[in-house]
């Protein structure tokens, strides 16, 4: 039971994410991703156009009325670095103060979850990113540091979440890539501990895989399919999963996007189940902005595990989220979610949180979250709460 409690605590403790992925940009008629990001499905290193749009549409505007915001230069380090046009540079730093409380947990060793609030200071992201766009040639890589052992490192505390090369055809209408990439599935957002991201293993924090991907981008449709060859930053080989992941999203009219995702992988030895496992995830998602200040998201995913010698389980994860931009740069966010593992004798877990995200300056935002989860483990249930204050700078 204590190990389960610790696992639940870690899910809460890793509340914030490491990269920029804002699906609510659909309120600004940005339904696609490839125009603003090197990754055609969104998140990570920004293109020149993406930086310009971010500087214009993300931060609070203090002096727009008298024109003092005009004439500002976009680019790395607030426009103070001007690389050649073919070279993209970026950096991200995110840190947070986290206070957690887990009710119903048994006493444990010092530092383990307890009924008391447990404060901690967390380095969530410290990454450098670079990309090349020369003709049709595309390449992107990141290098960062971490202070814990929760990531697959390349050397010591150094990590590389993404590194790939590719080629774009027809003005990025078609993009072929090979390397370590984010898995195309569902809604990409910075809340990487959502159950729809955790149980499909498709977040943008640490579940990237090596493989080959093909992306299609058009004004009304975007799609990407990836052949997953395994994560070669972990070993041995029997722990690497192989298969495919795919997503497609259509824009029937401005302010609305609907999509579907599918994933199937096989691993010779699942690191949690310790046996061979065939894993599937299939789901639907929607992004909707009925009026400019409001964006609504929804995603539901069926997760199927078929471990060798054991019963197949069919779980279901779902989330809904509302984001209101009260004034430019100030976001009020409410999220609800649930997870049903599908194993005999278990019931659903559910939770939600409220957040305020303030883009106070160009390339700077400050966010405060209150999160609550009621997590079921068979007949047991834990009640977890978290308060998180985080500061994020992308250069």
C-alpha cells in the first residue's frame, strides 16, 4: 500500500509541464500547429512566425493604447539575439513551489507522503532548443538538465527530449521525420499529469519515442502517424515498446476542431507489469471556442492492456477543461477528469483543479494551481491535494 501511495503522490507532484503547448490558441484562429512550431503536431521550439504571434497574442498589454508596444522585435532573449533565418534558437526555464497533502496514507519513512502538507521546490524545466529550416530540410534538438531520476537521461543529469531530422514538401504540407519525437495523440497541453496523458503515455514531458513520422497539414485538416521503434534512451531492449500512434484533427468551421487518435504498441517486458504486454489507446477529442474569451476542451480515451498470462483490462480516461481569457494575458482555467482502470474490484478515480495563468510579460508567465484528486485503489481511496506556484520563462 505504501508504494501505491508514493506513486499517487508522484503523480500529483509532477503537476506542471516542461514545454509550450497552448491548444486554446484556437480562439485566435490558430487551429493548426506547424505554422508556429517545429513539431507539426505542436509544442516545443517555435518558428519565427510562432514567436511573433506569441509576442502579440500571449502577454498582457499594458501600453497598447499609446503605442508603446509597437516596434518591438521578436526573437530569442526578447529580440536581443538575431540568428540567421535558417536557424531557430530557444530556451525554457520553469520552476515551482509545490505543497501537497495526501489524506488516508499510512505512516511512512521521512520524506514520504503523510496527512500533513509537504512543501518542496522543484526544477521542472531547464532546456536549450535549436532547429534548422533550410529549404525543405528540417532538424530539431533539445538539451536540458534534471535534478531527479524520473527521466531517461543521455548522460548523468543531461536529457534530450527531442532530436530528429526531416524533410518538408509543399510548404510544410507534408513532413517526414525520423528521430526521438513526441507521440502524436490527443490534445497537447502543458498539464502533462492529466490522466488522459498519463495512461495513454502520450505527454510532452518524458514519454517521447524514437521512430519515423509522417505529417499532413492543410487549412481544414491536420494529421500525423508515427511508427514507434522504441525509446533508445532506456535499456534493455525488452523494455522498449514498438507499434504505431496516429492522430487526425478536422476544422469544420472557425473556432471548432474535432479529432480522433489511435495507438497500439507491444513490449516484451512492460516495466510495470513485468511481462509482455499489448497496449492500445483509442480516443476522441474536441476544441471549441464559441466566443472569443472562452475555449472548451474535451477528450475521452479507451486504454486496453493485454498482458501475457493475465486478464485483459479496458480502462477509460476522460477530461474536460474550460479556459477564459478575462483580459489578454490573464487566463482562468477549470479542469475536471476521471479514470477507470477496468481491473476487477476497482472503481473510478476523479479530480479537478482551478488555475490562474498570468502572462505578465513577453516570454514570461506565472501560474497558480489548486489541484484535488480522489484516487481509488481497489477498495482503498486516497484524497490528494496540491498547491503549486510556478514561474516560466522561454527565451
